[in-house]
C-alpha cells in the first residue's frame, strides 16, 4: 500500500493550496495521513466489527468464568463435582477464598481485553490510536476532576435506583464477601484488584474499541449509547446493569470529549475502589446512603463529585477537539473518536474573530 511517505498528494499543488503538515511536537495528538487514505473518503467503516468483537469477548468471558469455577473448586476444596455448582453456600466458600476470588475475577476480565487488542492490532490504524490510548487534549487536572465525579454518578444512580428496586441477592452476597475479605485483612488488595482489572479490560473493550468504531460509523451519541448498553449488559445482574448504565454514559462522554481513554480508566478505577471499600466497611445494618455513618462518606463523595462534574463540563466546552484543517470546498474525513485531527499551528485569519 502506498503511504504518505511514498507519495505526497499536495506535492503537485501550488504552495498556496497545500495543506500544512502538523508539527513534530504534536505527533501524539494527530491521526496519521494513512488513516485518512485507508478510510476511502467518506465511506462508513464496518460497524458490525464492534458488535462482533464484543460478542466474542462476552462469550470468552463466560467460558473462562465457568472454567475458573472448576479450577477454584479444585484448589479450594480439592474436588471436581459439577453437582455442587447449584449449592450457593458452596460457591460462596470459593469466593471467600482469596485465591478463589482472584480466579473468579481476573481471568474472565482478561478475556474481555484479548479480542479487543487483537482486533485493534489488525486495524490499519496504529493500535494505541485505534483504542484511544493517546494523550488527548484535556489537561491532567481535568482527568482528576473526572475521577472525582465518577463516584458521584454511582452514588446518585444507586440512590435513585433504590427508590424503585431492591438490592439483588447476588449483590447482597458480594457485599457480604467483601466484608469477609475486609475482616481478614484483604481489603486493600481486593479493592485494587476490583479497581484495576475492570478499569483496564472493560474500558479498552467498551470505550476504546466498541465506542470509537460505532462513533465513527454513526456519530458520538450512538457510539456512547450503544457502548454503554453493552457495558451495562455485561454485568448480567439486572439491578447491577441498571445501576452502572449512567456510569457508562459518563465515561463514554469523557472519552469522546477528551479524545483519550485514560481519564475514563482512572475514573473507573476510583469508582470501583470507593465502591468496594464503602460496601466492605459499612455496617451491615446501615447500608442506606442517607444513614450514618454512610452519610459521611456520601457527603464527601457529593462535595468532591459536584466540583469534579463542574470541571468536567467546563473542560468539555473549553478544551474541544482541534478543528480539522481543510481546503475550501473540501469536506473533512470523519476520524475515530479519541483521535484528534491534524493540528495546524499556523494562526488562521478567522481565529481572531472567534
């Protein structure tokens, strides 16, 4: 394939009509010229690959979840008896084991990551740009604000959901398991594991791969919405899925507006860590967000979250994606969400008027 290094489409044009090239210092924030060549003009990318990859990832996650149950059963209890899988108490003892819990969480999560990375590696776009693993155009303090706002989204979602639904049995069991690990001194490793693993694996799949592809095909609104639905559905438990859907929308919005997956990964990590610690340390008879001592944590999340959310809104308005430079009469190509267009460092006449 002929690349931009082999042939410069502007080389035969008069100097006044040539498109300025991005500066070397902005390399991490630009889309390669090859990306625009491969896109074939205004042709819509293959949207179905995003759904196919998410389907494969979901299937692999289920398969490995089942496999890890047997592995954990063998390690924890020293036996392989499929008939015990219907015994909730038996499964609970596996989750209460440190090695059993790790086996039930980490390998299935990694199976979400593998298909997305392979599919992105096969893309003509550089893998880190395909997955939005780039610097983006938000400052670091906006990333921190995103992390502060994420727990507020979860808190409000849980409070509203609690009006219409009760906590499911599976969520109650997980909360009890968290408390057990907390009492045995495993709380910090547990919180870090629940924070880091989904923050990397789920974000790369749902926001890094699926959302960027669908956003390029149908626009950012559809991309964020569909990726958030898939993200929520992956949690299987209906109450849990409904509760995390708003968080998915928030993280998708951040990836779209910031041009980077990193703020969403950090926010996802902070949200999960706070959720695990809050569930594990709250007294069993005082789990309502409006009861003491839970209300102290809730008010702290509320205060930091409101400030963080305000900063996120301001950042999304002030630090917009750089405009695509184009010649008169030429419509710019749609690029992947999370990948900024070539930046023209030369001041334009209309800049002073805006």
